[in-house]
């Protein structure tokens, strides 16, 4: 609009109210160019934490393991390398602790017993309560549907960005090297 930053404008207009509350609801955008990323960094960064029914390991849902940190867990399904055929109907969530496979019913039971846990460093300095909930942590969301979306998105960067932003609740990292307009 022609009045400036809409978030700052809305915040300024609430100053007259002693009991004001500001709620930011957003999907992540592009990493490094997203208001939601800035707000997330300033927040408590709460994640829905669930315990494995087999080993008790508490974990936030992740789509893929963090291989750089030697972690396991995430969503997996059968894949035939010879025919290059995916079988998303076999999708399960793998525990990051013991690698047990959770079907949708097991995952839903874990979700029902879960709790919000702040993950940010220096919690005392955080003035924003921030929450994120990826699709794997939504009751009734079939992993097979998410796996189908993931498979379809692999050939289309626009679909992949939507999946990463809205299903994984993560920021999209655009490919390529940024160009410095001053060079």
C-alpha cells in the first residue's frame, strides 16, 4: 500500500489499546527475505514434541534426518530402484531415537500426547511466543498424502517451495548464488 509497512502500521494502530494483542499468522517464505523468519528468530520457537511409544525419545517431527548431525528419523516409504517406482502408501515416520516405524495411527497417538516446547536459546530475552506445526504433526494427516505431494514436487520447484513452506513449515532456500547489484 501507500502507507508503508503493513505489519508496522497495524502494530502502531493498536497502541491506543491497553489490552492489545498482536498475532502474526504466516507460512515461512524465502530464507533471508521473509518477515516470518525475522519474527521466528525473535520468538520462543516452540515445536510440538512427541515421545516415541517404543523408546520414549522426545522429538519434533522432521521430514528428513539431519545427516550432517548424524541424526536419523523422518518420513520414509518403499521405493523400487529398478523400476524407479515410489510406493507412498507405505509411508511411515521413523523415530529419531530407536528407528522404530510409526504408522499413521501410532503417530496420531503420539501427537495426542505431545506438548509445546520452546527451542530458542536465551528464552528470557524472547518477547514473542512463536509456534510452528509441520504437516507430520497434524492429527489425521495421512503420511501417504504428504509423500505423494513430495514426489510430485520433485520435478517442479514451485510445488517444492509450497511443500517446504506450508507442509514442512520451513523457509525456502532459492537455488543459485545471489548477485550483488553493486558489483
